[in-house]
C-alpha cells in the first residue's frame, strides 16, 4: 500500500510539472515564425548557340541564406491533426554562374527574389510526452514575387505553386510553445520567363536564351512561437 501511495504521488507530481496542459485543445490560436532559408532552382538548358558559336550553361553553385518572417493561424481538427495557414515573407537571392562550354568564359548575375508565400498545411502530431511533441507538416504553397528584377540575365515569373514537407517538435514552456521546424519546398510549375521584352542589353540574351526551364525549391529552418 505504501508503494502504491508513493507511486500515485510521483505520478501526480509529474502531471503538475506539465506546462500548458490544454494548449493543444484550443479551437484556434495564433503565433509567429522567424527563420532562415536558402533559395535554389532546378535548371534545364536549351543548348542554344548564338551567332558567335557560343553555347552557355548555368548553375547556382552555392546557397545564399535569406530571412523569413510570418504569422501562424492554427485550427484544431482532432487530437492529432491541425489545419495551419502560415503567410510568410521571404527575403533572399540567387547567384547564377554562366559558363561558355568551349572557352570557359564566365559571367555571374545575382537575382534578388522576395516572396510573399501563402502555404496551407496539415500538421500531423505524435502523442505528447512530458513537455515535447514531434510533428510532420504536409501541404502546398502559392508564392508571389514582390518586385521582379528587369533587365537582368534571368527573369522569373511572379507566381509559383508547389508542395512542402516539414518536420518539427513542439516544446511546451511555461507561457508559450516553441517549435524548431525544418521545411522543404518543391515548385511544381515552370517559372522561367522566356519572353524577354524587358531586356535593353542585347548582350544578356545569350545568357537568357541558354536556359529552357526553371523550377523552384527552398529549404527553411525556423522557430515558431505559439
């Protein structure tokens, strides 16, 4: 009997230490997110040869970190599933390196891309253990480019659609939840602008014409506060 009493006391004390025990039962709550991201493109080449016999290829050789900030709107569906809308501002850029296949001549161009993203997710959570709870994110996004870079070697379309997958873990602190989160974004549509009426420098056409297709992808590491 003494053992059972002690066990009951320990369990009761353990339960008392659980932070925000009813946080996940709210029908709707708000939060915000801040983080870092890297922008990238999957590029396809056209094999275009200009009048000088030059054939150019392009790549994005390294990731440039950017900043992300957004709001979180979370709707409770059941104990393990939430519907989540996270409008986010992404500030970043991409560095293109163009290389001529015969001479090895190089040309670089940095393209700044600032997006407003409207992603909608299903948040699939595991069972809560003490003060942490891992989860998965599955959803899709719509990106809107805020200001396109005219008269540069590469011009991207203003709208992009794609899918996102993510993992994270909610940590229940005394007054709020903190969640580190890692997301992977994959564009589903072609976003390379081929009709380059904006180009005033005809020399840039040989770089622009070397590409036939581009699709977006991005990695985001963020901290969510709810």
